[in-house]
């Protein structure tokens, strides 16, 4: 690997002028191609159909190894070492839990609610184990990542999800016949749903804080500096974009409907068609426009606020680029009846990954040598392999 002198792109003057006088920018590149991934994707799809879904963990390992292996950080690829058999255990466990929940719901509303509470109570433990498994099986330059979040931290992270559920559970215990709940119970459930929507950004912030506060590579561990207010700000802006997209689309089709009204009887069909298409187009506009906006803003917020005293991440994912790529991907997926999907996945991965840069205060080679010296004490949390599950997070 070339040193920082021979690679001028890796040695840059610190633009902020604060702290260190020199910073090293470790570029992230994605070298995958749609045609290569298409072969992996089509084989995975066929084997999933033949095995009735049992092949899913093996398909996921092949996909992750391809995307990780083509993600280069400072010219060195990531690697994924997950065992499909261990991942299968996780999927079977999650499938069993949700299967029991579905069966319980068929017996009575109370049994279904109790089963839901049990599944919800177990979920933080699965989240912690899944994060440990994913990080412990990811490496860079031979160094294994790890995840150091505790079980208590996991339960605190999902607290905004537990609180509304506890209110509903308390209300159910006061209902004589759950099959015919009184009006006050229905209003309580509606109120809890509205509160749940209101605290959703809090839940998102908690989960990201739990994840990004506990990523580690040898002796290095990340910190998360984003505030709760910044998450609400992104959510409110996204809602504004959603409303604007819906209004603009509706305005276009309202104009068409108005033109049909001017035409008299001959335009009645045009009015009906315009109203129907306007509703559908509003939904599509929100999907095509809103998701790229939310993804770009959230990625920039989360990763730019992640780092530590030695290194930090910078994300500059542009909404315009995300929007154009999303429109292009959707059109080509529709035209090709879904066959363009792997090409779209590769293009999206390239755009999102290459928008991120890792900024280090010390030379990357020095940083890696220091991490290797500390690896015996800090690398590869074995708990992820012992529990050995991946629930798809």
C-alpha cells in the first residue's frame, strides 16, 4: 500500500484549521458493476425459488461479500465472513416468533396482544446480537470490527416504542370484552398511535445513537454527536417536501380536470381520468421524490456526526443526485419488468458510498499499526459469533 507521500489524494490540509494542522482523507470507492451483480442476483433468485426460501442466508452472504468486497476504503476492500448456517438460525428464530404471534392472534385479541408484547420485549436482545454478529464478521485490512453496545443500552434505545405499547396493554386489562371494546378504548388506541407517530423521530435517534456510539475497530470506538432536535428537523423538512410534491402533482391534474370541465360533456371522462391519475401520481411523486430527500439528508446527518478523536466521517450525498438516480432506476426497473433491479442496486450503492469520506488525524498506515497493536484486547467481540444470528438489520 502506498504511503501518504506517494498518494497526494490522501494528504490534505485541514480546511477547518482547528486541532491538527494536517488531515488524511480516506476515500471510499465502489468498484462493483451491474452485470457482475446481475449474475449473482439471478442465481440467488432461482435458488430461493427452488428451495422455497431456505437458501436466503446463503444468498445474503453472497450479496454481502460482493458489496463489501467491492467497497474500498483507502484502496483496501472490506470483507464479510458470516456463516450462512448461523444466519439461518437467526431467521428461523425470528420466523418462529412471528409465527407464534400470528397464531396467537387467531385465538383472541388478548392472546395476540400478549404475543406482540413478548416479541417486542425480545427484539432489543435480537438487535444487539445482530449488530454484534454483523460487525464481528466484517473486516478491513485484516482487522475485525466489533460492536460494544450493551443489552441495557438496547432496551433504552427502544424505549419510545415500549411506552405506547404499555399504555395499550394497561388499557386492555381494563376492558371486559376485548372482542367488543368500548369507545374510550378505541380513542385511547388512536391517541397512542398519534403519540407513536410523534415520537418516531425520537426512536430513530435512539436507535442511531445506540448503533453509532458503539461501532469499534480494535481500540477505536465511534461517538455519535447528532442531537434529537436535528432528527426532528429532518423529519419536518421531509414532511414539507412530501406535502409540496403532493400539492404540485395534484395541481397539474386539477388543471387537466378543469380543462375537461370547460369542454362540457365530452370532458367528463377526462375529469374522472384526471382525478384517478392525479391520486396515483401523487403517491408515486411522494415515493420517488420524498424517499431520496429523506435518505440523503439522514445519511449526511448520521455519518457526519459519527467519529472520535482520531477519525470521523464526512457525508455529502446530494438530493439532486439521489432524485435523478431514483427516477432513472424506477423507470428502467419498470421497462425491464424488474430485470434492471441489480443494476439499480449497484448504482445506488456507488452513489451513497462514494459520497462518504473518512477523515483521519494521523497517517492511515500509522493508524492501522496502532490498531493492530491493540487488536488483542479490543477486536472481534466473540459474543456475536457465540449467539451467531443475523436478523437482517
